[in-house]
C-alpha cells in the first residue's frame, strides 16, 4: 500500500571521457633560506598605558553603583508589578465566584 520510492541512478546521456592518466612526479627537496634578522625593539610602537587618577576611580565606582541601583530598581518594580497583577486577578476570581454562587442560590 505505502511503499517508499527508492531513487535510481540515471544513466549517462552524453559522451563520457576516459579518466585522465596521472604521471608520477619526483620529489625535490629545497633548502630553506635563512630567516631574516628580527627588527630592533626600538622601532616597535609601544601601546599607551592607562593611568587611573583618584578622580577617575571615584567616577568608575560611582557609575558602577548607579548602574547597580538602576538595574535593581527596575527588577524590583517588575516583581512588584507581577505581584500586584496576581493579587488583582485573585480578587477578580473571588468576586466572580461569589457572583456565580449567589446566582445559583436564587
């Protein structure tokens, strides 16, 4: 009833050329040239060093503290929003349940 169809290899339609004949090659070893002398260290540009002043350290600490406080405030406000939403949904469920129960009593 349901049988998988196995693809068949198509036969070539054009002219098929015979495989190319490979001729063996000889291995020739070359002696490597001597490496050039390294450049003197005086020509290498040095990277600038970062110097932190006491004012820069205070600015970094202050900005890091501000970032932590802002992220904390955002996370606490999101948690508070979820808690308020959950409480309001629970109150709505209780009100709807009491309305349905009072309707069945009448």
